[in-house]
């Protein structure tokens, strides 16, 4: 008997709108972050910065502080990764109520309200510490300092705090400095308006994706068939077979040949081939590492 599988119908529409609240466990840390921001932190300093009525409505400060606080304390400090997480990760989607701010908006919000965010983060960590928590996400609340390159002057900008709060202020300053450094590096790498993980233009729409994949598949099949026909013809000639036998062998080879499962086709650069090069000395020298380089010219492996 054939094995019976559980029903799996990706195209099935839901009868009722999905509830993000049902997807997030009751004891999840994201719920704790949301309560801190909504009920215990004073966002008036940030709200006071929005006085002009011109332009598009900005994102709610609660939304932005939620995802920044949760992201920074769980190790997600890149604005691009925060943007992606608001789409891909249930906890972030829940915190953002299904909204996905782009990375430029996230970075601008952090820069614009850097000092206020610093105070808010310190307040949040101090509340957690007073409640008996030893850490919030990956941020230690027991006085252990985090390694970073934040300046001493920046770290001490939150004056007139208790000694424990000064330690928390140091950690917050380092988190914000690290986030700023990551964004600058990614801006230089991808460009300010790109997230870095976009699909090539011709693969973004489903119809063009299917057409491109079919084209690549057909190309691999044609290449495999031509190689098999050439090999069959050469073998037949070597064995001294007549033209009818040669034609029959070539036709059989073409009919039975399929591309190898490992055959590859580059969507964006069809002339690109897989070239095996030695790995760096720190890795196994016996294992070749494939790099995609154009076949018409020599090129060094990408960095």
C-alpha cells in the first residue's frame, strides 16, 4: 500500500483571517517586551519630536520601540534583518502587528531618537533587573559588561543614575553603537536602498520565475542530450557500425539521457560556469570549493 500523508494544500485559502496572537506562545518574551513598551515606558519624549503635519504619517513609536528593543536584546541589530524579521519571524510580526517597516525607516528612527531610545532601553533593563531577571534576551543584567567599541563619553551620557543603571547604560550604548556600525557596513555593501537579499528582477514574479526555471531546465536537458548523442556517435563510429546503426544508437541515447541531478544553470549569467578552486589553508585542503565565474575569462573567487 502507498503511504498516506497528512493533508498539505498550500493554495487553500483560510476560512477566517489568521490571528497572530494565536501563533505566539503565551509565555513568549515578545509579549513581555510589548507590555514593557506599552504600559511601563514613557514615550512622550519621542512623541514630542513629531509636531509637523506635513508628509506621510510616521510609524507609531510603540511599534518601532517594540521591534528595536526586542531585536537588539535578542541579537538582531541590523536594520535590514529587522525589516526581514517583521515579515519572516512570528514574534516580530506580532510585535509590529503585521506591519513591516523598511530598513531605512528603522535606521532613521534610531538615529533621530538615539538619546531617548538609550534612556528607554536603560529603563526597560532596569525594570527587568528590579523584577529579578538575570538577563533580557542576550543582554546580561547581573553587571556583566558586553564587549564593544563604544566610546567612554557615549557610555556615560546617561548621567545621575545608580551604579547598576550606569552598567546598563554602558550596555545600551554598546548595543546602539553596534547597530549603527552594522547599518553603515551594510549600506556600503548593498547600497542604501537595497536590503541585500532581493531576488533578481526576472525572478520576482511567479510567472517569470516559472518561465525562467523552465528555460533553464530545457537548456540543461538539451545540453545533456547533445553530449549523449555525440558520445554515442563517436562510440558507434569506433565500432565500425553502419549509418543505420549509428542513427539508432544516437536516437536511443537522446531518448534515454537526462541531466545529472547536480547539473546547474545560472539564471542571471548563463555563460557562468562552476569552477573548483582550493579552499583557504584554514579549511580542508582536499575539499574543492565551487565559485561561479564567467567561463570566458579568469576571475578570482569572490570575497
